[in-house]
C-alpha cells in the first residue's frame, strides 16, 4: 500500500476545493516539517514540507492525489484566565509562556505554578479542555520562542 504524501500546504481561506479528510492536532503537533500523520478516519499520510511551519486550524494539506486534508486544533488542558487582562498578559509574557489572547480572557496551557501566580495577582483561573492557538511570535516564526531562539 502506498501512503499518500503532502508537500503542499494551503492556508485557511485559500483552498482550491473542499477537503475530503481531517486531521486533529494539538499545539505542539501543529509545528512541523516532516511527519507521518493519520486522519480522523484512520488514513495515514506523510507530510514533507519545504520548511518547518506553524499550522493553524483551517489550513489544509494537499495530498499528491489532489485530495485535501483539513487541519483541526485538538482539545487540550488549558487555563481560562480573566481579570486585569493587560497586567496578567504582561506577567504571562514575562515568563515566555505561549498565550492565546482574546478580548475578555487569556488562555494558557494548564500549569499549576502559573495558575497559583495568576490567582495571586487577582485573576480568576478556570481549568478547561479546549483548542489552544496562542499568539504567534513577533519575528516571523509563528511561535513564541524562548531566549534560545
């Protein structure tokens, strides 16, 4: 059996046709160049992109047989943070922690140390399972990178 290969990525809103498959990936899994993936229907395929990319929910891989496989964000353990958003975002960013910034809340990965710190700063912190799509990096990486970048 030949495993289909994806060497083309279409960004959300720029698909040439409808997707016939779907792959659900967590935040860490959505940063890749080469990998074997499996669709929600159990079909394996290989990804071999020219460079490492940050995949977003709504993007699609084009397989070598021209089928499209939509990328969906998996539910993950996260913390929903509300309160003084600007102040709390500063403290989260100061720790180089990926953060999804929304109008009325911040979303970070579940971390009991950060949860305690944020509560100490007056935040309301609620554990949840939800897709996690943090803000991208400012230097074109599409990811928040630590000091080592």
